[in-house]
């Protein structure tokens, strides 16, 4: 890839927070996961697991848990020092609630007893 092509790709990148009410093809989801596996990671361990979630109830449940976690972090006394950041986090933490598909990324716990 030429530098100009890479620059255009980076500059044209955008976040989507409004979803069409149509399913995402399995090919698109699998391609997204394949591309994500090229992301840098510590020691090239690639110990992540990807889960495709299509069930609307499960997507909403995940969004609820993420929102609860954001609310919990926002309640910490230290959060007041970062009010603008915390406000944005609370507004956007469950932005995917109405998405037609969700790709969840999980890593194994490093807290082993």
C-alpha cells in the first residue's frame, strides 16, 4: 500500500453510532474478525477470543452491563477530576445497544489463583 492510500484510509475512518435495521452478512462479520487478528498484541500471543452476537436480547444485555460498569466507574471519587471525560463515557458506553450485530472480544483472565 502506498503512503497516500494509507493516509486516505486513516483520514476517512469514522465511527458508526446509528445502525441500519438490516442484518450484517456472515461474510462481513468473519472478514472483520480476520482483519482484527492482525492488530498488534503483546508478545504476539493472540490469546483473544471473538464472539459474534446476533441475538438482540443478548446485545441489549451486554449494553446494560457495560453501562452499569461505566456508571460504577463514574461514581468513584477520582472521576470528578475528569468530569468531561466521564460525561462522554457515560453517554457513549452502550452506543451499540441497537446494533444488528456485535463482535465481543474476550481475553483470558490473568488473575489466576
